[in-house]
């Protein structure tokens, strides 16, 4: 049913730490690889070796230049990498607009999926998603999106430690966390609470489940407190520095 | 990880199967998509690779995998794979080939190489690029008997390797890493990605989780720099000044660890002061050759020295062996040696240099582009972290002298540096400056600091010298690469002129420990120092991204000698797995398999994958059989060797010794009795490690253990490895070190002084006249800073940063550098249909101020001009770029016709290579010698010394990369 | 949003078709149109069918279009499909009445209900169509109070123009109250300015600086500073940038807006003015002008619409 399920107790999702992400694209490629040959694949590519290569990805990594100013505490520039994939929203229109029921939200864990066998490829759901989480290729004809690796996380043929999303397992800085955001005692819920994790564009009312952890305050010259800031001796006469012989008296031990 | 209860979900999904097996079989092996060499699992399904993920049990990557690693599958299935040996039929460079059988290919190669070997083995230049099997290829070259062998280190990071090995017996490059678990402060100098790709990222993640401070010193803020707490946008090439200013501040404020220096380095060793004499600047030694130092004589009373009455107190000292323990060495003062010569502790020379105004923050701030305040604050933070926040591990250990310690004290400052330091012509000394800075802070191999990775530390420098004489059986007396210890070790002729085609280990670049691959083509083309017959390349895209002055290099490869009409480089054999730009220039192409189709060995004899807590090695096993007529290069090399009847490759009756190829060699070959390529499961029963008889079951054991072996260092041996008996005994048992003697860090690099003395006219081996000044200047036993070599024609013994203007500042005011993109490996990534979707083109990034000063708008096409010529590139504004710098991602631009890309692919049409503008040699200062555009000590290619200016294009909105070069003399 | 021809065709033709059928329904119910005047019914049926075909053709899996009827509880597209299908029922009934029916054929008693149902079906269908777009929150240009009335009004407008053209007196030989002509013309003339002016108001509204997401708010990084895109995840176009990253230069948009505005406004007047002089070709001319206006309007409806996701790309 494209009607949304009643609020799910379990809200599986990802937490992405923007303070740690180095923008390496590992998550994006691991995702592409896992899904390409899996049940939700293939993730087709157009002109793979040609002029305008493009293809379906469930995860894309942006990077931004952020300029902080006085209103944000300090004046400095930051570079922030930003992976973007489905947020498994609680009340997303990408589900309700779907005319076929192909786009649906699982009642048991809140994962938003597309049933490729039902999808007619009208693309409305991708229009309804402000987060750009859905991608479509004419060649395949059906909509595709992040599955939260539903085919891994419950998969008993995998070792237990492997029952995690491919992108989370791949992430070399471990900036990606997976878990139940509906359980406030889960490790990731605590992480979100601790780090002021936030949801993207809440104004759409979709109530994303995924959370982003903002860059931590930087400890550089801008916010160095007076004590940590060097009271630089302006009058320091570099020609008259203490001579090296002051170390003569040092009782060293070997 | 969250434990998820498996339930039978009620979903309206037609075919959602949650418990579907993901493949038929899982095979472990080692990734090859970069030199990090992570453990991977190839999941196979229906005879194809379904996916590749990280091996969670592998010590290198602990389960994570990078973009290149995951996309390895598309490299394996790349349409650009070669499929059959090729023989050139058209002109060089035209890419016209005839497919031939392996027999013909091998016979031809055997003929060429056999003829050369009979004539003069040095006529073969065997250069093996991004080789991960140098333990084999170097050994093969030695057996063949050519001195002209090198892998890619010369254009890569030899500055880091050599500076490290001559100073620490380890290095930032590959042989060491920050203490990711304990450091509180990480300073990254010029690192974008590095070889330790995944370990660094795992480590950074740990630091972030722990809240350690990260400082990125880099003209560009991207990648690792993006997550750093502090970005220091330094002007390229000035790190030596910045580090010097830190040292200045630490000395000035007396925040240094002198006890550490006298325990673990030679800072207290006495340096002879005898200007003009043959031993000036050498370390004072007793008759047995033991270094000497001054020690405080035991005194009742310790009066405070009065600096105005210098020397008064020196009476209270005596001379002792510098390696004696429980002494109180003196690190300043002037002392008289028993034989009457005068000497000062090395530390004093160092302190005098760095306390001088030249290295004062005020003096360097402008050149570095870093404010005085920032310099002073960072220096203070270094000191505070090292000394006020030092850490203590409750861990008993015994030092190399047998003294027991109840705990390990750590200076939790870690530094890491790579090609931002190394790819400049001053990189060797800059890297040494960093190492001395670390030593001052007591921050080498202590808890929280930089740490060695076994089998390092080794003695600084290690004992193996480059081979240079041929034995009666035609083999070289030693491997062609090594460490020179004295002028006698150089590979030069009687006149002191270079003997190697790349001029490595000559007076031009004495410490070229990795060879100078980047010079081979230009030198062979010019016949300087001589002509060669065959250029045998493996895995080096020398016709493109690893060439300087790429266009001219491509012409040189095709150039004919007008006299004979023959190609100047008569034969080129190339072993590649893919249709790279260089393939078109080969006469004979030996197609390699992909990494999933062969055996390989990641050996401790090569560039090990150990981390600071364990020694490790690994193998690759074929997870697929080739579906093309290709062969593993290692097998081919062994077969060629057997056909050439090289000693060691055939047995007494001339039969091939390793007919089953590399897999057999990996197991059976012994370097020294009991020492082979693999350290794990040795001995007939597989019970020995490090040293033991070959074990026929060894590969099976490796495969059972996920294709890797690792042995943890005992807890008591994890720090202070250079002088830790617990470590040294462990390392000796595994064959990593010859003795348990402590390894003394070369604060003062006496080895360099030997070369300076030679240049000053001492000793039997002296440089040719033209090189004297240069050697005398650059072989300074203490590090110093100098600007770009193009400018610094007039050598000055002392640096003077204020007067040092970066080269040609007015005409070419901008520094141009490249960075590695995390998702691409040099040139190979573009054939990968996933990776190229991330970037098919590169831009020239510049600061908005630089752009507006030059009238450049975002996405304008502009010309980037250097003395060599100019290239048309697309500009993009980036506030995270230092204003005096422009940069681009490396090796995205491709040459039409290569990599199975369509002709109109953006890589070919819009992407660009900066290399076209980088000169392979320096302007001839004296009109005579054209030195390589490289570090004068190590021969490291100075990619990042490039200076440019921006020129306008009439139609800045019209797309298209173009190259316009100034014609080069001597080329068609 | 990329102005895709099939979707423009769908909305314009089905809008016109339903407008025409609506007027037919009403007209026949009040006997303003001959009950056996099948031409407008056929044309209307044809237009909606072509429109619906175009929309089906736009699907990735057209053969599965039937599945679209299932989600009427939440999906406007599903509802539209059902409404469209349902509207065929009275249409078919009305068309079948055209067959000679002697005596008190039961069918005849269905005429009035069928007419009313047809009219209602048309309104409901266009209502649904409009809501397909109007409900898409990430697209401000659609997700507003103008979309629905404009779809309805423009449907009615094009229907009136069509009817005017199809029922031009000379076409009909039979007895028929030509005064109805005036009704259609009046409808068109009255609706035209409403459409044009409403559209104009819409454009004015669209141009107001609204709080739409930018790179800062989309990433939430506005909490730490001002945000600009540095590197995108891909250097070439992908599905998102191709479909949703369409940008129309302001210059073009202004020109096209004027064209659409004046064509829609003046087309019916052209009939009025020229009709006396040249007769029925005036209606065809006006129809052509009006429909062109609507095509341009619809093209702009897509081309000017910015999708929120582009904020991630800094566009
Ligand atoms: N401007 C600029 N230029 C640079 C640098 C820079 O920073 N800036 N960096 C320099 C450095 S550090 C380096 S290391 C060089 C790297 O430059 P190269 O050593 O040329 O490196 P690659 O592009 O990786 O090309 C190596 C070749 O190996 C081939 N290959 C890949 N896999 C296999 C295999 O399995 N078997 C065989 N036989 N061949 C294979 C590829 O097809 C390719 O042709 O570039 C240097 N050039
Ligand atoms: N993904 C990926 N990983 C790779 C490779 C690859 O091609 N792709 N190549 C491998 C190879 S062969 C190598 S050698 C290593 C190299 O790894 P890195 O050492 O990380 O090499 P580069 O990318 O050249 O990065 C040099 C960095 O130094 C900065 N820099 C340039 N000049 C200066 C300077 O004067 N001072 C300072 N402080 N910084 C400066 C640049 O901005 C850049 O960030 O990476 C290895 N790993
Ligand atoms: S992110 Fe987009 S696709 Fe995913 S649930 Fe939310 S609205 Fe739907
Ligand atoms: S594209 Fe498929 S999943 Fe999306 S709304 Fe249409 S039918 Fe549903
Ligand atoms: S959870 Fe799975 S499908 Fe979703 S982005 Fe990560 S890897 Fe891709
Ligand atoms: S893998 Fe991790 S670090 Fe890399 S881009 Fe993705 S989230 Fe960021
Ligand atoms: S870091 Fe290098 S070795 Fe490791 S997975 Fe990536 S490409 Fe492979
Ligand atoms: Mo390198």
C-alpha cells in the first residue's frame, strides 16, 4: 500500500558524521557495487565509456565550501563533504504519490523501498522527493533507490558482522552508522543526541529518519582563548635571543 | 552494530527475499587498486565476480574498502584490458599492432635481452613503475646484471623515504604511521591521500572520535584537510621554513626534550671543528670508531653558568663514548678532544642555525603565507601537547642497554608528511627538518607519536648499498638499488660521471635510493650518459602521467636517429594489463592479467604492509581464470629469466628453476638461508615465522588465513623500538634486524658531510668540477631551507628566507600543484565505468581573489602558462585554495585512443594533465649542465615546483583543452 | 524541471479534451447542443485518449499502466487514472446514443445523467491532474494555490475554443440553435482574461523571493555558516540534474510568458473580430493561437519549475 503504515516503532536508518567524512566516495561506490548485481539491481549505466557517462547510484557525495562568520562564532572557511542517500522518511510523499504501490514503506522497520515488479516508471516519486534519493533509467524503466541494504541486514546467509549496509561497512573513516533510530537507547540514537544530529529539510514534513552529525567546533586560531593564544611578544628582539649555552647546565641523562 | 532480530516481514513486495545467498563462493585476496594493499573478499556468483568487499580480519583495512577497491570489479571487467601479446607493425606511437603468440613474444624478448646481456647488460633499462613485486623484479635485474633498474620511487616519494631512512631508519613513507590510538595532536604536512589510504582514514576516524586535534598544513583544503581542526594554507615549497620557525620557537622557549635527544639520537655527538680539514664536520670518534661526546664531570656543586663567561664551566666536562649509558651528555659548548682537535655537540650547531633570525617567525611568515601569530601559537600547542599533556603507559620494558623501565612515557604529537613535502626539490631537507622537529619534541616511536612499522627501524641508513660491479657469472654484486654511505658507494665511472642511465647514485643525485625513472626516456633519447638498446617497462604509464614534459616525452619515444634512421631508443618492451597511453609506444607488448587472476606477494622484503603493532605480509591468489591470452607478468619474467639462463633462475643443468611460475617462486625461493618472500608458516611443518625452510604448503596456509599473515609485537616492544630490547629481540628473531644494538637516529647526518667534504676536495672519490658547488651546498649534515632551484643559481651556504623569492615570481607568480583524487588511482581510474562517472574532467581550482585579480570568472576557460608552454583549462573558484596556488586533480586528462574510451570522452577533450608544463630539467644555470628537475640530494622529481601565470582566452566560454608548447631543441 | 514533450502533450490535450467534453456534457444536458452532435464528443474523446496515451508513453513500463489504478487512497495519479477511465463510461454512453434509437429506448433516459456524469468526470479528472502537480512539495512552482484553478480554467478555455471551432454554424446542417455559439464564445472571452490574468499573477508570485532551499538549508550546514557547492558528485549530468536541473534563461522566460499571456488573452477576441469577416477559418485560427498559448504556458509550467533537490547542487 502506498498509504503509509502507522508510525513504526522501529526506525532503521543511517547517521552520517559530517565531522569525519573525508568525501572519499567509498560509500557511494560500495553501494553501487553491492546493488548492481543484487536483487535491486542492476544499476544501469549509460555511455559508460563515452562522452556523457551517467548511471543510477543510490548514494552520492557532494562537497561544500562553508564560510563561517561572526554570527557563527568565528570567521573561517570549512570544506564539508556530504553524502546523500534516501533518508527513509517517516511520512514521505514519495510513497503516497505512487499510483501503483510500488513505492512503499515497510511497517516492520520503516525502510522505504521500491518493488521493481510493480513500478510503472512514472517518476512521480522522484519528483516528490526533495532529497534526490531516487534515480531512474529509461533503459530499466523502473525507479530505484537506497534499500538500506534490506537484503544484507537481515540476511542470515551472511556472517552476523556483515549484516550491515554495504556503505557503512565500506566507509574508511567510519563516518557512517547504522541502527534503530526509533530506539532511544540504541547506540546511534545516543550518538545523535550527543552530537546534535539533525534531519534534513524538516520543512517538508517528511520526517527523515536519517540524521547528520554536524561538523564539530574547530579548534584553531579563531577560537583560541586568550590563555591559549600566544601573547606574542611584539618587542621580541630576535637578534638577542638567549645563547645556546644556556643548555650547558642542563643535567641530561642517557 | 545493531542486533536485528530476523522476522518474517509482511511486505507487499513481490520478490523480496531477505535470506538469499549472495554468491556461490568467497575467496580472499589482496586489493591492487592502489599501493595500500588491503585485504579483500571476492564474492563469486555464476563464474563471475559478484562483488568485492573488505576483509574484516585484515590488519590493513579491518573490513573497510575504498571507492577504488569496490570498483576493482570494473577494472577487472574493463574493456581496455589487453588480451594478447602484440607486436608493433606501424610507426611507434601509432598504436598499430599484430597479435602474436606468447611463444613468439617470449622468443623475441629473449633474443633482444640475450644479445644485450652478451654485449653489455647495462644496455637494458628495466624500469618497473608501480610495481608491487620489487622483491622479484629487483632480484631479476641483479641476476640479469643491469645496473639500470628502478621502480617508481624516484618520481614518487624518495625524498620522504631517503630523508627518513638516513635519519630515522624508518620513514613517513610506508615505514611508519601516527599512533592512531593515543595521539592527541596530528600534524599533516602535504598529505592528500597517501599510500596508506585506508589506515589513514581509519586512523583519522579514531582521532575524530577521540577528539584529538588535527592540523592540516597544505595549500589546499580538501579531503583530510577538510576534517582538520585547523587548516594552514601554506605557500608551496616553504614547509622547511615553517618547520624551522617551529623549531626556532621551541628552542627559544626551551620547550624541547633534550633527554630524548641524547638517548636516542646523535644530537650530543661531538662534531669536529676543523675548517678546511678532511675531517671537518665529521663526528669525533675514538680509535675503535666509537662516537664521542662531552659529559658533565661528576661534581658536587653545579654552579649556574654565566653566559658572559662562556667556557669557564667547560672544565667540568670530560669526553666519553657517546653510546655510554648513565652518563650526562652535554649538548652545547666547545670541547677539546684528546688529540687536541676542537669539537662541538651536533645540537649546538643545530641550535645556532635555528635560533638565528633566519628562522624567526617574523622572517618566514611572509614567504610561508602563515601569520606570525599562527606560527607561534602552533609551536606552543606542539610544546603543550608534547610536554604538558604527555602520556604514560603502565607498561614495563627493557631498553637496549638492559635497563628496565616501569612505564612508557609518550609525547602525544604525531606528524605525517608526504608528497606536499616530497615533490619539491627541497623535499629531502624539508623532510629532515620535520624529523628533527619530531626529535626535539621527543615524538618518535613513543606512545602518541609517530611510530615505526616493522621491519623498521633499521640502521640509518640501512647497510645495503646499490650494486655496481658484475660478478663473473654476469650478475650484479648487489641489488641495483640501495643506500650509499659514502662517495665510494656511488655508481659513477672513473671521472665521477654517472654510470646509470637515469644518473641515480651519481654526483648529480647521490642519494637516489629509488632510482630516477622519470629521467630514463629523456636521457636515453639524448644518449646522455649513453645510448641504451632496450627499454623494458612494467606498469609505468611513462607516455603520459608519469612523464614530465609529456608531449616532448612522447616525441622522444618516436624519435629516430637521423644518421641511422633507427629509433633512438631501439627497442621498447612494455608489460601492461590495459591499453594505456604507453602501450602505443611499445614494440612488444606483454599483456598482464588483472589482479584477480594471478598470484602476487606483498613481502616484508619489499614495501611491507605492517602496522606499528604488527609485522604483516600477504599474497594475492587468482580468484578467476583469465579469459584472454594473457599471463601474469611475474610468471613471464621468471620464464624470460629461465630462457636467458640467468643464474638463480635455472638450476645446474639449465632447466627452469620455477617452471610453475611465481606461486612456486614465492614459496621456494630463498634470499638467504631460511629467508624467503613470505614470513608466515615457514619451515617444513609451517611452524616457523620469519626464518625457516621453505614450506610447500605455505600458500595453502595463507589462503586459509585470508591470504595474509601477521605477528603482533609483544606489548613491551611496541614503543621506543629503536632502543627497546623487547622489540629488537623480537625483530631479530624474525630476521628484521641483524643485532639488538640500539638504532641511533641521525639528528646530525654525518653521511651527508662525507659528500660535502668530497666536494670540498677531500678523499679519493670527488665530484666532477661542475657538481662540486652543488654537492657542497646541498650535502649539509643539518637540514636547511632553500627556495626553488630554478631561482637559486648562486649557491649560498646559509639560507636567507627573507631574500628568497620564489622563482620567477613576477613572470610566473602562481604555484601549480596537483592532488590525488581519493576515488582514482593515477591514470587507471578512467577506464572504470563507475569511477569515471565521478569525474571525467578536471578543473583548475583557484582562490576567488586570485581569480578576480586575474579577471577570471567561475568556469571560464583560461590558459595556464609556464616557460615550457601553455595549456587551455577550465577554471573553478575554490575558497579552500591558498591565494598564491592553483591546483587540479592529478591524471584525469587522457590521451585520445587510450583506455578504450570514446574519442569524444571528456577525459580526452576537456580534461588535462599538468605534466605538459613541467620541465624534466632545470634551466641550465651555467649554460652547461642541465640538471634534472629534481631534488639535488635524492633525485626526487620536483613535480610541485611548477610556477605558472594565467592568460586569457578570447572565448572563455567555449569548451576544450588545448596544448601549445614552446618547441624543444633536438626534437622533430 | 525538464519540459518533456509527452507530458506537455498529455496535460494540454487532456485538458482541452476534458474541457470540451465538459462543455458538451453541460451543453447537451441543457439541450444547447444536439444530443446527436457526436463530433465534439469524438474529438474530446480523441484528445483525452491521445493525451492519456502520451502520458502512458512517458512511463518506463507502459504495459504495467493498469497497476496505476490501485492506489487511489493516496495517489492523485492513481485517482486521475480512475477518474479518466470512469469518464469514458458516460462518454461511451453518449456516443452510443448517436446510433438511431427508435421509440422509447431506455438509453434515452440515460442521456441527462450521462451528460452530467460526463461533465462531472471531466472536472474530477482535471482536478486530479492538477493535483498530481500541485501536491509535489519540492516543486514550489507547482505546489501552490494557482495550479488547480489554472488547470481547470485553461481546460475550460481550450474546451470552449474547441467547441467554438467544431460547432461553427456552417459545419452543421441540422436544426440547431446558433445562439449557443455566442455562449461558447462568451465563455472563452470571459475565461481568457481570467486565465491570462491568473497566470500573470502566478508568474508575479513565482518571481517573489520565497524561502526555497539553498545549499545551506538543504544540507543543514547553514547552522554553521554560508554554504556554496564546491564539488559535485559527478562531473557530467545524471538523472537528477538532467530531469530536475533544467534551467531556463530569464530572458527567454520573459519572452515566452508574454507570448503565452497575449495568445491566451486575445485568441477568443480574434474569433469575435475576424469571425464577421472571414467566417469559420477565424475560429480555427483562434484555436491555433489559443492552443499555442497553452502549449507555451505548459512548457513554461515545467521549464520554470525549480526542484528543491537542485539546492544540493548549488543550483
Ligand atoms: N603532475 C603530476 N604528475 C605525477 C604525480 C603528481 O603528483 N603530479 N605523481 C607522480 C607519482 S608519485 C607517481 S607514483 C606516478 C604514477 O604514474 P604511473 O606509474 O605511470 O602510474 P599509473 O597511472 O598508475 O600507471 C601505471 C600503469 O600500470 C598499468 N597497470 C595497472 N594494473 C596493472 C597490472 O595489473 N599489471 C600491469 N602489468 N600493469 C598494470 C596501468 O594500465 C598503467 O599503464 O605519477 C607521477 N606523476
Ligand atoms: N586515491 C589515490 N590514492 C593514491 C594514489 C592515487 O593516485 N589515488 N597514488 C598513490 C601514490 S603513487 C602516492 S605517491 C601517494 C601520494 O599521496 P599524497 O602524498 O597524499 O600525494 P598528493 O595527492 O600528491 O598530495 C600532495 C598534497 O600536498 C599538498 N601540497 C602540495 N605542495 C605542498 C607544499 O609545498 N606544502 C604542503 N604542506 N603541502 C603541499 C597538495 O595540496 C596535496 O594535498 O598516494 C597514493 N595513493
Ligand atoms: S528521502 Fe526521498 S525517497 Fe527517501 S523516504 Fe524520504 S522522500 Fe522518500
Ligand atoms: S516511478 Fe514507480 S515507484 Fe515511483 S511513483 Fe511511479 S510507480 Fe511508484
Ligand atoms: S544503505 Fe545500502 S542501498 Fe542505502 S546507500 Fe547504503 S549501501 Fe546503498
Ligand atoms: S565512505 Fe565515509 S568518508 Fe567516504 S564519503 Fe562516504 S561517508 Fe564520507
Ligand atoms: S585503499 Fe587501495 S588497496 Fe585498499 S581498498 Fe582502496 S584501492 Fe584497494
Ligand atoms: Mo607515487
